[in-house]
């Protein structure tokens, strides 16, 4: 009833997105963001509406606007990085994954994405720099040590990698990813 009710527009936009009415969703989300640019959660919804509507460049543009309006949003940096990665802008993706990681180093998916980028670039030193502070963390410690071991494969230092994998297997003998990575490393040797 009230076209300026931002909460109602947000809900209507979400419903329109669910019904694949992208024009309505885009219109509603844009109206809310125009009045509340700090609504970080809406930018990914608007970007997804544009992307699903075949407007990938607009989706990236929306996320860039969101990052500019909310530079401390881990969510927006991560979403922008994922969109950039899908469009083969690895350097842009890396930049925003790194920004998200600086804001919140407990995000395992962000860490995983960064490690994968560094592995494709054979940059083991960057992986070790990321994982070193996390190795003693209760939640991410084992994962950080796994990525640290992978970093040696990126540097083609296979003996260090195997030693690190073996140490992880002492901690957890059924760590499937480590067993697989160890076998791949032995094959590479």
C-alpha cells in the first residue's frame, strides 16, 4: 500500500526473485538500496537478480557499488570475488577474497578460495603467510596445517609436503583429503 515502505519492498523483491520476476525484484531492491545503501545483504540479491536475468556486468557493478558503500562487509567482498572468479578475473577475485579474509580470518570458504587461487599461481609462500597464524586455532588449525602442506606442493618441495601430510595423518589417520593429496604428491615426485 505504501510504495516507500522499504521493509515491504525488500520482502516483495525477495518474493519476486523467488517467482523469477527479475524486473520486479530489481526494481524493488534498487528502491531500497537507494534509500539505505548500507543494507549489505541486499546487494547480493540484486546482483543475483541481474545475473539470472542475463546481466552479468550489471551484477558485478552492483556488487562493486555495495563494496564501495560497505567497505567492511565480508559478505560483499566475498560475493564480488565469486562473481569476478566466474568471469575469469582471477586477480580481481584474489583482491576481494584477501579483503574479506582481512576482515574475518575465520571464514573457511574464503580461506579455501584464496588457497585455490594461490595453488593455481604456484604461490606456496602466500599460502603459508595466510595459514601460519591459524595453525593453532581450535576450529581452523587442522585445515590451516593441511593448506600449509599443500603450499609445499605448489613450490614443488615434495619431501616437505609429504612430511607435513604424514604429521597430519598422525593427528587424524582418516583425513581423506590428506591421504589423497599425499598420494598425488608422491606421483608428482
